[in-house]
C-alpha cells in the first residue's frame, strides 16, 4: 500500500582530492556540530527551504561530527509522476584508507564491534554474482566468493559527506548532494501536528534523502542495474564494480556469513545489516530493483518500520529517524550524540511524548494513514539505477584528476 520514496542516484564521482582540505575543518564550523548548507534554486518556496532546514536539524540533533554538508535544493515542477530527484557526490578511496579512518573514528561500542568485524588486510572478501567472469558462467546469478584482491576488493566508494565524517576530506564548497522535490504533490511541511491524510511528510522525506547523502547507500544498486537481463546481455567483470560503500561493509546474508564475506550480490536472498561479521542481524536491507525485492538496495527492507531509510511511505505517514538508522550511520563513520534518545524525543518525535525513540513505530500515526484511495500512485524519485551506466563510471574512475564533478541537476 505504500509508495516508493525515491530512486537515489549514485552518479557522480569526485576523484583525487582526498585529504586536500584536512586541517581547515575546525576553523569554519563550531565544535561538535553537523551543519547543513542548503543552496536553494531560485523559486524555491520558503516552506520548502524551512522544510529542508528542519530535516537537517533532525540529523544535527543525533550526529555530532564537525562536518558541513552542502546540498543544492529545489522545489519545482518535475515531470509528472515524479515526486522528487536526488543524487549524491561520491569519492573512491582505497579500502585500507577507509579501514584506518573507521578505526581512528571509533567513538561508540558499536564502532568497536564494527571495526573488529572488518578485514585488516588491504583487501576484503565479498560474495558476488552476475559478473562476466563469474566462475559459474557468464553473468550467472549463482553467487561466488570474490577474494582475488583486485580493484573491487580494495576500493570503497563513499559519499563525500561520509568521507568528511571520517576525516578523509575536509569541508569545502563541493556540492555533496542535490535534492529536488516536485511542487505538483500535496506536502505537509509541519510535523508538529502530525501529517495530514493525503499529504506527504516533506521534512521526513527530505531527511530520508539527506540520509542517503550522509552515506546510507549500497553499491549493489550499481550491480543490480548493470547486469544481464532479458533485453541486455552485457555483463562486466568483477573488477569494474568498485562501488562497495562503507555501509556495504556491514551487509551480510547467511550465505556470506558462512564464508566470512560481505554479501554484494544482486538477488532476492535476505541481506541484513550486521556489525559483527553477520552473527547478529540488526535489520534487513532491500535487495534491488531488478533482481531483488523491487526496492533499491540503498534502503532498509520495505514495510517493516525499520527506519527513515525505508524505501516507501504512505501519505499521512510521519517518517522517523530511529535506532536502526542511527546505528547504521554510527558504524559508517558518524559520531552519535550523547543521550541521543532524549534528544530524539524532543526533536524528532513531534507528536509522541513517550520518549523512547526505538520503540516508536508507524503505529503512532495509524490515525493519519489514509485509505488506499488517497495514495498517490507513483511516487518515484526520478533516477533509475539503469541510468548508472558502467561505461560512464569507468570513464570517471579512470580520470584520476584533481577535479570535482558536481551532480547533474
Ligand atoms: Ca575481485
Ligand atoms: Ca502537519
Ligand atoms: Ca561512529
Ligand atoms: Ca566521525
Ligand atoms: Zn531513498
């Protein structure tokens, strides 16, 4: 009954500017503050600008890294049926750099567990499928262990905001994400009195998009969108898929756990977030638009109330940042605020006074969920994963220039 929130683009790579800005971060931002620098397109309404600011505040209340995230925002007439568009800027690093950064960034018990689960070699092992050189056959869906140590076993693809949280790049003027909402839909900009039936939670969905920018992404969407289908037989070798995200380092299945590897396959087997090598399942992930459950892998599994990174939402529903979301962001390099549940209850639980964030689910909003007739039929963020042509990415990955490419608008 829910409608899909978005299709999140992972289009742009910024190559070769690692570490250039480090050392200047403390000078421009106050201590322990995650700040958002929103740049509205001309014509963006004051409601929308305020809505983005409120969404940023939801994250600033739970994350404390000295990071400034630059986001271009817009609120305009998009193509019919498109709720909004979003994309992030991403940058690739060697796995060893990311491991070291995660290790240095530890600030919670979860961080300790998470880093302990990671490979201490310069490469990592993954369960993979659908590659041209799958030993089970060209493009085969049968998973295999890829531990050959080549490019996709030693590269991590981070959103630039995530890289900042890990100290892998400094604050700067680079656009970290671009988010546009359609003004052709009915939005509720005010969470303080719940979400109107038939309207969508602007602040919650903006926070969802920001969550992607902060690093809640999976490169499995790249594999899912660039593997052979009935109409396109082209597969690529494993070493082309250098898009494992930090969150993917904690993506497991029972099969991958058995071989002590992360699960980076595109198929519908259950995948889950685990910070202890797959032993403990914190929450399940969506598994892919083409070969998975129909939702982009850069989300929690649909319809289980797993958090703000749920792939779908009903009109009238209030989206919440909950414990699962915070644990994911914590593990990939963000620092959680102390007493985070108290702060959450003040800032994020607008219509619920029971206090404990982790226990608040969609049921709090049941009264506001409209009848099916009120749902908007297609509510899809525009970019399709299939647009993420491997060819384009190859070209970008090979241009090792000290340039930054901003996301297409
Ligand atoms: Ca490989
Ligand atoms: Ca309202
Ligand atoms: Ca952390
Ligand atoms: Ca951090
Ligand atoms: Zn999304």
